[in-house]
């Protein structure tokens, strides 16, 4: 948590006599609330409740932005992570005089909005946020998380206490939360790389879902409410292609401008592709000379390199372009930090951590990111594959035959044929391990003997009660729900905040999402071209080479590194995992052998390595020893 908020710290605690005290700590800047109690002075007190906050100062850098923040009556306290991009409009709607505000930031605005409108305030917000408001009188909590889930919110509760935090390490470092693996959550994490929320890989730790708020009473009763959902069934078939382009262009331009709101420098991640290129080019219209960061790789990893395209786009605008050449020796010492950051076993390594390190080195606290373009505007091949899948539905009875043929390809085909709806098709496309793999990997004592169907459980969690206009609508929903909402935004936030950098995502603005939901698929995939809308917006705005470039993705050369500098770690981890009592060693050995012979992708072995390192860091010893006091 110290890295998430290196600029300030604060506390509010309940004393044994029923009084409430505001406290500061060692990282609180000198002169900030000198009248507050030092938290160390209360170390031996039997406190009844507490809020703790670490601050990354971005808007209103003064002491007035200190948290937890009290309302004028002193009854309510807020601890808040994120940014509210429309907070000035919210202030106007609240109607209080500007002179009545004690700060110039968004934290006080959220607190006053809650006091005016109650839980309904979140429906007015446009931003990335997770916050808790404490009522010190009745000891209740109001907790909320932003629409897409960009800011994390984890919690654990039992009959004695309710704990919450921005990451799972913080909860476990308290010593009050279990660090035992949850079989269902771990099985899901080994399937998708992250457990579909609210599940996690840990017993007793859950996530507040995106677009939800939660009320917690002093006696532990919890009421959860969904205030927003990813829009579906909104197609406007009267829309022309030119109207779709202009509508999207306007929404993106507004979203980019919103996310430049800061009292500190703002940079961008500039890959050579369309999404980040558009975001960076639009941002440069408002911030002359904005820093744009691009990763560059050596010859053996050249397929990841997008420097030429990024340079061509940067040359078209007032952009200060920083090209960061990445060598294995520059970042492989960070492997265990990546494991800590992921918090669940994952099949890749952390490119966002690497680029965030470069941004942090230059003293930048905010970075715009092009995440969301593929998911909103049909950037993946399975959008066009859906028609082929639909035509193969009559072959579903043959799924068993393909599965029995063996091999990864046969399993994948069988899984796709078995999918009885387009949302299930999406889950089948995204899974890295299959249900049979999970049963073979873990012993029966750990995973149980009941059949596992991760695709079906994901459908039950997300899609059962949804109505979709068509297959395209369902796939886009699942992309934003289970891929972006669980995987992408979680990973980017974790690794940027490890370096005290806030990531902002214009293409995940709720108005961009709602605009994209209106676009008919025949326009989104015009003439079968992925991201047709964004390519039209990019025409003349970014380099033609960036528009024409084949999709590469934002990654690191894991496969090459596994054959080289990571080789010893891979071998040691695999051998250690095979000795685990709840792991079937024969399965691990078989998967490793198949990967070495080219029958499994290198990510399958790295997922096993990640599982072993995760067990070492999170499970083998008390997390309070590993991660210290939060």
C-alpha cells in the first residue's frame, strides 16, 4: 500500500470510549494536521474500527486533500482511490457555494454528493473510483466501485470483522484473513488467468464487482446493489457508417480531454497500434509536448517491436517520444514482484510493470492507456469468427470425437463446438486450461470429485439474466465483463500502482462504452475489417503504417526468455511444484514435456511456474511475514 500512496497517510479510528480520533503516520508530510494523533501512539489501544489511507496526490496537492476526509459535521469520513472526471459538474449540481468547499479536489465532492443524494450519487459519476464512506454514528459503511472496475475493491468478512482494501496482500498482511487457496477460485484462475470476480483464488476474500455499491452495517449485515451494467441490446440500425464514426470520435475526444485533468504531469503509453496512437494524438492537442512511452526489444523479440509505427505517429504531433529499450537483465530481477502484483497465478509476465517503471523514473504520476479499443470496437478475430461458430452449431454432437483425438487443437475445437451460446463461445475462446486439465492437475482431495464446468459457471455469474441483440453484442459484453473488467484493468492498475503511477483509460469511458453499444455489427466490422471505426478515426490522425500494422499485442518476449535467462527458474519451479501434495506430478511433467515438444504454448508452462511461485509467496508462509504491516 505504501507504493499506491507514497505522498501522505492518514487514519480515523474508533476508541474504546466510543469517541473517534483522526490520526497521521510517519509518511504524513510535516505540517499536515499537526493536531492529529500519531497512529503509533495508539498501537496498544483496543480500537473498535478504523479506516486507513495512502495518498497519491494528483488533484489538489495541498494538505486540504488529506484522507480520510471528514464532512463539515464530522459525522462522516471518506477514504477514496481514483479520479472523478466530472467532479466540477457534480459540484455545480450539488448547489453548494464554491467558497464552502475546503479543498479543490474530487474527494470532498464525492462525500458531499453522497450526503445530498445517498447511494444514487454513483449513478452521476464518470470516473475510476473505489471508495468507502463511514458513518461514525451508526458505524455503517457505504462502499462503491466504478462502472468498469478500473479501481479494485477487495473485502473479507466474518462474524467479528469486515476488512477491505485495494489489494489482497493488504488484507492478508493484517493477519485476520485466510491465505488458503479456494479450490473453485484457483481452478478459475488457472482457467482464465484470473478468477472471474467476485471470486478470487483465496478462501474468504471476494471482490466488490464493477458497477456495484455495498452497504455494511455495524453488525455485519451486507446489502449489495448493481447500479450500472455494460450496455447491451442497444443497436441503432438507422445509424450510417459516417454517423457511427463521428459519434465515436466525439465520445473519444471528450474522454481523452477528461483524463488530462491533473495538477501533475500526464504521459501516455504509445505503442505502434491504433488505440494508443489515437489517444496520444488527441492528448497532444491539449498538452503540447506530452510524453509518449514506447517499449523496444532486441532482434530475437522483434515481433513485439512497434517502434517504427510509434515513431511515425509521434512525428505527426507535438509529442515528446521516449523509446525504452528493454533487455532481459533490466527486468528479470522483478519476477517475484510480478508474482506479488498479480496476486493470482498468471500465464504471462508484466509488460505494464516494465513501462510503469520508466514513467515513474521520470517523475510522472499519470499515464493514459489505449485499453478498451479492441473490446469496444471489435479488435479481436473471434468477432468475425462468431459467424463460423454459429454455422458449426449443428456439429455439436461431434465435440466428443474432437476431444478424443487429443491435442490442444482438438480440445479447443471440442470446447467451441460444445458452446451453446455466444457468451459461452467467448469463454471457450479465452480459457488457457480446460476442465479436464484442472481435474488432472489437482488431486481429488483438493479439487473434489464433482464435475467442473468453468464455462457454465461463468455464464451463470455474468450472462444468465442478460438479453443480447446478437452474437456480436454478447461477445462484446463478455469482452468488457470478463476480459477487460477482470483481467486487463486489474493487471494494469496493480502494476502501475506498484510504481506509484495512475493509469487512465479514455476508451473505457462510460460514454464511449454506451456509444459503441449503439453501433450495428455490420458497421463495426465493415467489410470484415476489425476496428473499422477506430481506423477511420485514425486516418490522418496517426501514421498509415500504424493503421495497417498486423496486431501484435502489448507483451514481453516470455518464450525467448524461458529458453534463456529464465530457464533455471522454470526448471526449479516445475520440480518444486511436482512435490506439492495436492498437485499431480505426472500431469505437471506431461504438460512440461508437451510444451518442450511444441504441442503446448509456452504460456502453459509459465502458468505452472507462476502457480508454484504464487504458492511460495502467498500460501507457504503467513502473508503478514511476507508483506509486512499494510
